[in-house]
C-alpha cells in the first residue's frame, strides 16, 4: 500500500478525491443545493439532484450539466411523502451501487401549521423525518462506498429550539410558531448527524451538520406571514449568495480527510457554536429512537 492509499475495512481506496465520486444532493434544483451540485459537478463528481417536480428538476439538471460540462442525473423526491422517499432511494440505488456523498439539503419553512397524511407536523416531516428515512434507505450505498459522508444542511436557527426537541408535543398541537417548528427541525438535523456519525463511523460513514449562513434563496419567500416578508426584506442587502452559502458544504464533501470533530456542526469551514441541546448525546439518541419508530409507522 503506497502513501496515497488508505485501508478502510477490507477495502483499499485511493485518497479522497471528489472527482468520480457519486454525490446525491436533495433539493439540488434551487438555492444552496443548486450551488452545491454545480460546484461538485464542476469538480468531476457524478452528481444526482432531486426535486419534487420532474420538470423543474430536469431543467436544473440541464443547467448544471451545461455549466459543469458533466452529466447530471435527476430523481423526483418529496420528503414529506413516505412512498416518494422509498422510491427515490431505490431509484438511486438502481443506478448507482455506491453513494460517496449524500447532502441532505432540501428543506422548508411553514408559516402555518400543517400536518402530513401520516400525521406528522409538516416542518419536522420535510426537514427531518424524510431525510432520516432517505438516509437509512440509502445506507447500503453509503456502506458500499467504504468511506462516505452525509452532510445535513441545518441552521443557526436551531437556537429557536433552545429547550430541545419537544418530545411531549413534537407536532406542535399547541402553540405552533413557524420559528419554533423550523428551529426544532434544524436542531434535529444537527442531532441526526451527531448520532449517525456515532453509530456508523466505524463502518466508514461520516456525518456532519452545517449552517450555511443567511443566504438569498427561495426559502421562506412563499410564506404567508408578515414576519417572513419583513425578515427577508430587511436582511436582503446582507444575505450571502447561494455559492457563498454552499462553501462549507463543498469543503466538507471534498476535504481529503473527514474534518474533525466527527459528527460536528460547522460554519465557515470551522466547528460552529451550537446550543447545549445540540451537543447532548442523550437528546441525539432519543431523537434517533423516536425517528426510527415514526419511520417504522410510515412503512408499517
Ligand atoms: N437560505 C438561508 O438563509 C438558509 C439558512 C440556514 C439554513 N438553510 C437551509 O438550507 C437548505 C436549502 O434551502 P435554500 O435556502 O437553498 O432554499 P430553497 O431555494 O427554497 O431550496 C429548498 C429546496 O428544498 C426542496 N424542497 C422543499 N420542500 C421539499 C420537500 N417536501 N421534498 C423534497 N424537496 C423539498 C425545494 O425543491 P422544490 O423545487 O421541490 O420546491 C428546493 O430545492 C434548507 O434545508 C434550509 O433550511 C437556509
């Protein structure tokens, strides 16, 4: 074995180079996901994006393909729909036998409380339960890669859930607020990465969460609240471009060695400040168990 090789389990792989790696970016048709997918495709990765809408997704895949001079695939995925999540994972694994980098980027923010047909609050279903299920369905591909990375696009907005996951009323049957539900789902992204890394790192799967900064994208723009309009309107001059927002995600995906701390939460290519609950291993384990039970009910 020469110095550019590393032994991973029984596999011998070359040092990490994103060129030729298989990458899946959820929500790669817009905003931060589009910028991430474009950058990684330019670097030679075999990129697949997802969109809820086949037409929107195909148009974005074409755009990335032209800009990066690379083939880009697209699959449809609605994270709030259990069948769509399962089908998207099996579509991906039918085309690719391994997945080197999964970017759980897609997400939303909801001005009014909504509940999915499975009875889950919409923000938690879209931003956490769907990505949790997708990651588990894709696990055979992540393990087959020998060394792989899962990057959850979280947010400093997890601070809106300073007291942690509301296990006694996780669906906000009382006192729904857009910020609290979004904050809880983004805290869940951080805890998911932490627990995923703890459970799977010894088998080569490394997981991270990222705050991309405040970025000028479509998110929150369709909101029906005055708060959303004012929040984004007043901040517009200071917002990052989607390319700037994708920087730490791309860095985590391309760094030659998996950055430390493993399972950590990053901003601007460094470990970022997070709330006490976001660093709580028991909270992470409890959320994992809750999520597993919800997913079992989805497909039961
Ligand atoms: N912008 C910011 O300042 C900021 C700050 C912190 C964190 N973030 C996080 O960054 C991530 C990307 O957001 P963005 O700012 O780039 O917003 P965006 O431009 O609105 O992109 C969101 C993406 O998520 C997809 N999506 C929404 N609901 C979905 C669902 N139910 N199933 C599957 N895909 C769905 C959208 O696809 P469709 O075309 O199907 O709608 C779109 O591609 C989110 O997780 C967000 O929480 C953003």
